[in-house]
C-alpha cells in the first residue's frame, strides 16, 4: 500500500498537468466556447481561465454553493460576436444578462434547455432571425426582454404557456403577425410590442391567421 500511495503521489500531479480536460467541467467548457465566439476589446473576459477546475472565480460569473453557474452577467460590456449552442449546457443558469452589446446572428434554440432560467435579457443587440419556439420550455421564466434587436417572424404561440412570465418586451424589432391574447399575454402593455411595423394586435382569434402579414 505504501508503494501504491507513493506512486500515486508522484504520477497523479503529472497526469493532471497533461490532461486539461480533467481540470475543468462542462459549464466551464460552455463558457470557454462562448468566449471563443466573442470579440472582447476591453478585456472583460480576461479572467476566464480554462485551466481552472470551475469558472466560479471568473468575473461576470456567479455560482451557487455547489459550484454550478447560476448567473452570467455580461450586460453593457462592449462585446460583439455571436452565441452558440453551448450555452444550453448551463443547466443551472437562472439569469442570462447579455443586454446592450453588439451580438449578432440568431438566438440559439438551445437556450430553451435552460429550465431553471428566471430572467433573460438580450435587448439592445443585433440579433436576427426568429424568436425560438423552444423558449416555451422555460417554465421558470419571469422576465424576457428581446427589444431593440433585428428579430423577424411572428411571436411563437407556444410562449402563451409560460404562465409565470410577468415581463415580455419585443419592441423595436421587425416582427410580424398578430399579438397573442392567451395566457400572460393578456396582461402585457402594448408598449411591449411597439415599433414592429408589421405586428398587429391584439389578435382577433378565428378571424385572421396569427402570422397574418408575415
């Protein structure tokens, strides 16, 4: 036993030093993948060191007592680039704050995998494409702000099942169709939908298709 212990004490540090995959986790990998997609001229991501055991010591990342990432706050950070499907690996994430940057491209449908998400703020970017229908899986979501982007298409009717949604803002995009009236959508002010030139509402159910004008 003494010989085995001696061998382990000698070789284990060597093995760890040559095996970066052993010194990180899936959440850290997901965030490193995000960093690789972003341009960061002011070095707000400088502390994101992939050799650490977990990302809980990185700036703009908050973890719970079990070292799971629960908050990613990169709002107003002068970053640009795009988002990828890796963000869907942050299974414990509750707050995703990426507002007021210059992020482009489509919103990944994999964000619909973040079942514990409470707040998603993507406003003030340059996102294009449609609002993912997968957002209907976010049953804990209370705040969804997608305003001031370049989103197109209709409002997914699947979102009317999000009974806990209290704030929903898609103003200043290029959305079309009609505004839902089911579920929490009956409580959102019309300002939440303003400045979408092809968006009509509230919906007159049974009279016109929900994607009328798209």
